[in-house]
C-alpha cells in the first residue's frame, strides 16, 4: 500500500468510529430455564442511559419450544443491561406481587438469582466483536 493511501485509510476508519457508523456486532442470547410452551419470552437490551430512563431500548419476543430460547441480535459495541421475563399469564407484562417481587420467571445479565439484582452497573455486560454468546437464566421467586 502506498504511503499516501495508509493515512487516508486510517483517517477514514477513525471517522467511521467517531461518527457512529461502525458496524453492529452480532451476539447470541441464550436464555435458560424457560418453561416450555409456558408463554412468550420477552427480552430487552438497553444502554446505561436507556436503563436509567426506564426505556426498554431494543425489545424482542421469543416463542419458546424448549427449555432454552436462543435469540441472535446485532448491536453496536458497548455496555448493555439485558433483562428477560417469561409471560406465563399471557397479559404482555411482568406480573409482580407484594413489594414488586416478580410472579413470573425473570432473568438479567450478570444476575445469579440471589438477592436484589442491582442497577445498571451491576448487570451490565460488554458487547464487542469477541462476545459471542451471553447466557441468561430465568428464576422464579
């Protein structure tokens, strides 16, 4: 490559990155402990800003036919909070009981089912070109 083409290519790549025109990164969400034929699974992927503003960010519906649901998505590189629930009642919303405790299976990125899940800082996951698969387990309380 000529000495003139190298700087042009470098500045073009920097421009793409800074302008937000960089390509999305494919990632697979593997949702485990799904109740087979137990209702639609809803997944939301949100940036920190979307999470704090209670905006769902990207939202997906999955009709599971096994105990593991798989969803392939593409998002820009960054940190995301991923929340998932299975709508067992069929009312298109997460049912909660006393003190807001979920009555339907729920899961979040970086959550092990013990204690209070925490905010975005605790559940966020980095998504980049080497992420591959993120596994989220559903829990019933």
